[in-house]
C-alpha cells in the first residue's frame, strides 16, 4: 500500500471522507469529556496538498469542541514500518521527494508513550517529533542506500520546542538494523 500522503493525492474524495467526514462523525456521534485528535505536521506545512488540507480541516472541527488535544506527528519509525521514505531508502527504491528534505524522525512507540503520559495536558496543540532534523540524502548516505530522490522539498520539521524529544539521529540505528534484516 502506498503512503497515506500519496494515497490521498490519488484518492482526494476518499481521503476527505476518511479524514474530515469521519472526524465530524466522531464529534457528533460520541460523548466525550476530551478528544485526543491524532494529526500530522502536514496540517501546518503541506496545505498545498490534499492530505495536508484535509488534516487541517479535521483539526478545525476538533477545535470547535470544548476540550481537546491535537497531536501532530512528524515522520515516524519503529516496529511494523512497511512504507514511506525510510522503507524506500532501505530497499534502495526511488524516493519521490527531494533529498534535501528535512525530517524530524521519532520512534512510534515513544510517541505513543508521550500521548499516554500527557492525556491531561492543558495544551491544545502539540507537535511531536525530534528536536532536530536530518536531511534525507544524508540519511540515505549513512546507510549506504543508493535510492534516487526526485521531487520537491518536503520539510517535516517540528516547530514547538516546549518538550524534550529525542534526536532524529536515533533513526540511524533503526535503519541499520532493518537493513541487516534484509
């Protein structure tokens, strides 16, 4: 299956249904004291894409509720990873964005633990990702990937630094381990 962002581009109506309409349905059909909405930094930095626009619209719906926490994730890695730029680099496949793109990778299990420990946060919107970033072409070089990059710059950098997150360089040990498994 292609990445969610690529799928959204190919299926804009379905992505709207899955992202916006389902968010609207959850808000109207369920009783809750607080809604935890999982989103993406694409809601801020990719408003020129179907995926980013739909994420932003769903966030606006959530902001109309009484109590909420919107969590925007940056690019993730971890157990069960099956698609995305990291998998493409591991497999030496073409990556359809610029190698100059900057990503703030974080471990998916770390992100899940962060949510559990911050459910009662008084903040309304938090971006979760590494405190720094790594350029994709540098990452590919670090794991001896021969992937070609072709596309626009797609920076996925975390702006708010109010929390202490891991370094994006931790993705290297994950990638080296995955590459050795192939």
